């Protein structure tokens, strides 16, 4: 007996292509090699893997590291594209109400796993990086924690792929 899903796949001419984990790995390898790859580049990498059961090697990439040069990685970051295949966020503490500096320092100490005294000194010398390349859930939790004391965070969202919109936290 066919399920509605299999009937739909058949009607659309679709079949099983790759396991989800393999699919993600192919996207990840392509992104590490060429972070500003086009949708077509990703499709070609997936087709190559499906045919040869191997990752497509991008010319000019050091096989030992498997990553693009720092210049290309910086260009991707400048374009708002993060390192991974999921949205990511950088957070920085930019302002804290004067009466809440101790509360902010306690949160910073807990978050960065540093002594409260060091956190207090960092809170007085803003801005302060609270996290880089955080997933959405973690970034939102940190933002909410600091919002409880009226602290202002700068949130920079990085999109997974160049053709996508920049992500935002609520």
C-alpha cells in the first residue's frame, strides 16, 4: 500500500536521493570549500555525490583542510553568510543600565565561565562579545536573559546560504 507521501513523490517524479545526514554532509563540505557557492553549485555537489559516492573536490582547495582560503571565508562573512549550514548568531553586550551592572556581570560570568570580578571589569568596558556562531535557540536564550535586566545586545544574524535572507531573533 502506497502512502500519500510516496504517491506525491511518484507524481512529482521524485525518488529517494540521499539519506538526510549524507545530504547535510554534502552541503557542509561544499560550503567549507566555497562558502559563497550558488544553488547550482550545491546541486552539482549533491549530484556528484549521488553518482560517485564521494565528495566533489573543488579546484584550489587544500585537500588536507578541505576549507576555502581565509580571504574567501572573510568575504562570505562580510556578505552575511555564516560558517555552517544553519543560521547562526553573534551576540555582543553594548549597553547596560547603570543600576544593573552587577546583574549583567553575574550573567556574563556565568555565560563566559569567568570570575565575577573579571566580568564586572568587562561590563564596564563595553562592547563585550557574548558569543559567536551560536545557534538560534542558544542566542535567543542569552538575549532573553539579558533583556530581563534591560541590557542591550547587538545581534548579528548570519544566513546559511547566500541566496537566503538574514535571520533574526524575536
